[in-house]
């Protein structure tokens, strides 16, 4: 009887599964709305007092997205002050709702990826994810990988869509 050989396993293809990049547990959305006077006005003195007294430790190692669920106009310096207070604790800080926070988490993971391990490699970005992956994530991953990889593909190792192949130098 002839031995069955797994050619995909022997191919040396590295698979990137973006589901492994998503950190569902460590995410927090920080809503500014409760800090507003009559849900409309941010009073600087009250805001600074809140920042001084707030327990920032609760954001340790979390991905934090800052937003305001009311239609109030929030001054830019308020976001800057929040970033100053969050930075010593948060893993990443961004702006926006839950969807934008999810994108931020993926992008943070891509920027943290030890990219050199892909130099000269054949890489496939897994196509079927449990989590909906925003297009910006695929774009940024492609930008980071293209200068290093010999081949970049999308899908499953047994059935891929070619995305990029390093040109052969004659």
C-alpha cells in the first residue's frame, strides 16, 4: 500500500490565521458621555478632576477605544488628556466604536508581528475566519509582508489565491 503524503505540510508554507490576532477579552470602550454636563458640555475643571481621581489600573493590558455616544462636540484636548492617562496602562489606545476597536486590535497585532520570520517565506493568509476581519487589516498585513515574502497567498494552503510572487531575477 502506498503511503499518503501530506504535500501541504511538506511545502514549507507558513499560514497566518487572523483569528489568532483578535483579542476579544481585553477590550474596553471608554464613553465620554457620562462625563458631560447635561450630556452636552465638557467642563474642563470637572473633567480634569475626574481624570485625577479615576482608577486607571482597570485598563492595564487592555485595548481601549475612546468615543462619545452623545452628539456633543468634544474638544481635541480631551482625547489627548485621556490618552495621557491611559498610556501607562493600556496595550493600545484608539478612537471609535466597537467596530473601530476591533480593527484597532487587529492592526495592533499586525504592527507587533515579528515580521523578519517571514523573509523569503511562502505565506498564506487564512481565508475563513470566525471573526469578521476588516479590509484595512488585509491591506496592512499585505503592506508589511510584501517586501519580505517570496509568495503571498490568500485562502487555505490546499486552495489558495495568489496575491504576490517575488519576481525572478535573471
